[in-house]
C-alpha cells in the first residue's frame, strides 16, 4: 500500500493525504510496516493520520472524527509555520480550536569561555522568546476568527507535544 500511495501522490499531486490508522494488536503504537507510519516517514505532501478511535470517552469508533482542537508544534522554522497554516485551516473549517505548542529545550550554558554566545540570561529568556514567536505566528489565524491557545513548555519537543496531547498519561 505504501508504494501505491506514493505513486498516486506523485501522479495526482494532491494538496493533502489522509490515511487511517488501526491500533496494531490492540495497542496505540504505530506498527513497523504500517501504511500510516510509512507515509509519515518521508511525507510528499501534508499527511493527516486519523486513528481508529478517538481519545477515551470522546467518541465512539463509528463516529466521524470531528475536530474540537488541532494541536500543532511550532519552532519558528518554515516547515512548522506551514504546519501552522494548515492546522489553522483545519481548525477554522471544523470550528475547532487551534492549540499551538512550542517547546524550549534546556540548553546548558558552556562554562569555559566563548564556545557559545548563550548566556544564563539568554537561556532564562528562551521561554519568553518562544512565547512571543508563538503569539506573532498565530496572529493571522486569530484575525481570521480561529480560537487559538498558545502553550510554551520546557523539554524535548516531541515529549512536550505528546505530554500536552495526552495529559492523563503523565
């Protein structure tokens, strides 16, 4: 299926690919060799993976996946800003909320001289800079009437996003 989907994406040049994801063996993890994981490894176009079921208690497996909120990780890079634009569109179309998350990794200050320009003050100010970047990046969505929540966390970005997406698993 992965090779077929890649050929179709090449031929048709869609704006987005949407694939479903089944729980592998009853687990929520993506199984090696799964179509959804394969399409996410090197996406040719924006790719949305829709799980078999929603978060516990939110939706029955047979219901359409309505979007109450769309979570997007932002680091200020062009790919993340493209993701923000797409997430804003999805939130607007579904009358959902856009939740933009930035994660600031702990950066140790090099103690032995000019190996880096980072200072302890600069590290302390990193969350403030990230919050300001988020606010500015989300302004176009707000002007369009999209409800936006911005969240700044310290930590490894993938872990911070997963913790925010699944707060009950902390």
